[in-house]
C-alpha cells in the first residue's frame, strides 16, 4: 500500500472530481472524494498521484482561481483529518512528532502523514503549523519522540541550520525536514524526506525499532 500505483483512469477520475468540486467551492465534496478514493487506493498513493500534482499546478492568480484553490486545500485538509479517525479511540503516538516550521502556515503534507500513519494503525503528536523553534525544542523535551518531522513550504521558513542544530541537540531523535521549503542541504544528523511514502516508512521504521 505504501508504493502501489493507482490506475491512470482512477487518477484521471479523481482529478476531475476534485476540480469540479473545488470550482463549485464545495469543500465537503472535495473531502468526500478524498475519503472515497484514498480508502480504495491507499492514502500514500492517492496523495502522491492525485493531491500533490493537482495542488502544484493550481495557478491561484485571479480572485476566482484563489477561491478555488482555497476550497480545494480546505476540503483536502478536512478529508485528511477525518480519514481513518475514530474520536472514541486514541491511537498510540508511537514516538512521532509532527509540526510546521516557525511562521509556516501551510502544512497539508503533515495532515497527509498523520492520516497515513492512522491508516497503518499508528498515531502521532501533531502540533500544527507555525510552531516557534523554542516551542519545538520544548515539545521534543516533553514528548520524548523517536522521530520529528518539520514541514516547510517555502525557503523563508525552511531554516536548514536551525533543523540541523535541533538534530545535534537531541542525538537520540531522528530529525527530518519535509516539504519544498528546504532548499538548503540538510546535513547530518538531520535529513530530508521527499515523498509521503518515504516519510511514512521513516516514521514506521524508527518506531518499530523502539
């Protein structure tokens, strides 16, 4: 399920359904598409083959295009947060901590990773966007995770030297940068995750070794 490919016709159908729902500004319909199709094909495959390419090619230049983009992003976020979630049953956090970098307001990728972990029967500590570096350090000290994944969408928030410093300060924790904002090389002991399957594998591998 981590790397299975979706058939081309399923990808095309998902793109069409997403686009029509977003153009109607119907975030609930966007969420329904995600829940239906990710449930059928697996969240990692659906994210990599449908969500990422569609989000990457949204122009968002005119007011109408920006409204469509917001409807799509919000619908995807709602769908990801609902996917495989049982409010009456908490999954073990399994030593995984997710957060958005300081001043980073966009972190759909973290919602996708959290949903993919739930698909595998795992939980996480998800602290959301724009976590100050000092708060991240405090959270690591308090939660004692095995893995930290920090999301950066733009080079403004992807401060490689700060992430490397964190990794050096907590040698027992595997520290990763995720998202397109890490344009400067992440040197050891920190490293970069380029895809959702890679991030999911890194989290599962580290927590199974605990």
